[in-house]
C-alpha cells in the first residue's frame, strides 16, 4: 500500500511539469501592445501581466509596438508562432474598426487570432472645455444645428474609437460637425482644454484626470450604464439617444493556431486575475469593467462589435483618413 502510494505520488510529481508544458508556454512570454507606454491598453496589459508572471512563475514582458491605431502590433502578432510566447492585448481599433476601415488589412481577425478573454470595456466621455455654454447633449445638438459644420470635435485620429463615436453621434442626431483628428489623445486634449477645439469624445482613461481637475467638463458617457468611476455623469442613452453604445475595449488574444488547451488554461487564469480585489480596484481606476468570462463570450463580442461599427463606417462614409 505504501509502495503504491509512493509510485502514485511520483507519477503525479512527474506529471505536473508535463501538464504545464501542455497548457502553458515554455520560456518568457511577451504581451504586445499597439500603443505607447502609459495609455490604457499598456496599463491593463501590465496589471494582468504582473499577476500572471507570479502565477505561472515565468517572465512576462509588455512590448510596445505603437502605430496605425494598434494595427501594426496586431499584424505583427498574427504572424508569430502559435506557441503562446507572444500574445496581443487586442483593442477595438485593431479588431473591430480596422476590418471595415482598411480593406487591405494584412490579417483576418477570425482566422489569424484566437480569442482568450475580454479584459475590460470602458466608456468614452463626451467632454468640453470650460468656455463652452452647451453642457448637455440636447444643447450640443442644438448648437451644432445652429452652426452646421462649424462646431469642432477633436479625436485621437482618423478611424479611432473616438472618431467613430463622433460619427455615431452625428448620424443619430442628424448634425454636421467638424472633425479635427490628432495624433493621439494627448494633443487632442491639450487643444480641447486650450480652447482650440470645442468638444471631443475621449476614453475615460485619458479624460478622467482632466475632468477631476475641472479643466474639462463631462457631458455624457457612452455605455448603456453609468461607469462606477463617474456615477454622476448621465449616459447618452439617458439623454435622448436610446441604445447609444460606443466603447473602448481590451482583450487578450493569441496567434491563430494557438492550441485550444493553452487558450483554455490562459482563459481560466486570467479570469482568476480579474477576480482579485486589488486588480478590480485598478481596473475601476481605468474605467475598465465587465471583463472575464469564456473565450466564446469574447469571440461573440468581437463579432457583434465588427457588425455594429461596419454599419457606422458605411452609413457615415468614414475612411481611416477621414
């Protein structure tokens, strides 16, 4: 009996490394981010990466490959070996907007990526500077209708999530507004606060510090429910735009031939990370909510986002250079 127990114990000890080899990558792991350090995508990748590194007892490095609103990073990861050593913190730009905006995209989302888990969804905030008298959605619409093509809205760039939120707003309100694209949220916010532009839809992550300081005024948020971080800011839905849902979201994906067993193990462990109280606290700071769940949930979410934004791109005649 004792010998049988010993043999069983040895087998279990030997099986543990084999199980890890089957379900986790061997060696260091990179999480590629399509934006510079310091932004929301980068921050969430680092929060998740640090916890997984401790859980898996392996090095996890966040690698920034900025450019083309996240598309350069996505294209790079799509072409990497499917051994799990290179993952992507996918973004709405690369996985929901780019397929409609860029007909010559170098990857096919459904073919070239394996969804692992949705990490978080954040609203955009419709904000203005202190000089603007119109501080409700109804008043902004009235202002735009009284001044067609002359009320300016900044964005982080043509074809960005912020730009598409504006296009959705223009379609729903039946207004003509002036889109001013910038090379990123930073310069757009500088000019908004400085009065060079009137309004903008901006990610909660980027806009919140300026709203908290009083330099920017939050008029509305763009999810169907109010975010925990801004309970006093009404949604677009509450202000006369039923169903208005224009978010920025983030999720972990791997190259297209990632083994199902590895994707499943990663999904389970990231779900454990997202449930940690200190991680939840950090996610709330960035406005990222409703992450987690199955890989299928994430795949279905991406598909619905692609369909929704393809319609906006078509109806508003948007291009990546708009």
